[in-house]
C-alpha cells in the first residue's frame, strides 16, 4: 500500500518539476535568442514560458501547503495521495488552457508573421500537433489518473472498514 501512495505522490512531483525545469530552460533560451535577434515574438513566447513556470511554482506551493494538514497515518497518507492524484488529473484535464493555448497563440502569431509557402508542412504539423496533444491528455486522464484514483479510493474504503470493525 505504501508503494502505491509513494508512487502517486512522486508522479505529481515529477510532473511539476518537469514543467518547471522545461519552461525555465525554454524561457531562458528564448529570452537570449529574442534579445540577440531583436524579435519581439520570440520574447513574447519566452514570457509565456516564464508565466507558465511561475504558475506551476505557485500551484506546487499551494499543493504543498495543503499537505501539511495530513497527520501521517495510513488513512491520512491515502487521502494525501488521492488529493495529489486529483490535483495531477486536474492539471492534465486543463492542460489545453494553461499550457497549450498560450503556446498555440504565440506559435500561430509567429507563423503568420513569418509565413513561408515552402514550409507549409510546418503548418500541417502544428495544426495536427495541438489536437493530438489534447487527445493524449484526455487519454491520460481516462487510462492513467482515474484508475489510480479509483484504486487508492478502494484501498482507503477497505482500510476504513477494517478500522471501523476494530473500533466497534
């Protein structure tokens, strides 16, 4: 049971750190390139990446603040893991709004601004990539997060029934 709990908590940490680190690197590289080239669209995309990184830092801080209320018992640990997985699932469900949409806007503006008929394949790729990413996040919610949450909830119910029988 502890393995499932630790795995649930670790997956949330990996997701958060991955997004924070990736967006920090992207924001840094794009800022440098934007300043070097004088292209404001590159700086705009760097700003989006930086804003997403700040959003994830704030979300992580709020999530960690909520964890303080758990007392370390098995039931409390299960509640914490369920809460973390629900948080992770909600981030995945809303991925299109807090991650894809801002990047899509800057990408499309940049592509319109720098349109080149010889590179039409890039348009096709971008147009297909965003719906694919949206579908993949929906798949992730259905196939990964919901079953894990359901499994932990059933463990919690089982543990609660055992506890209720002992206390009767």
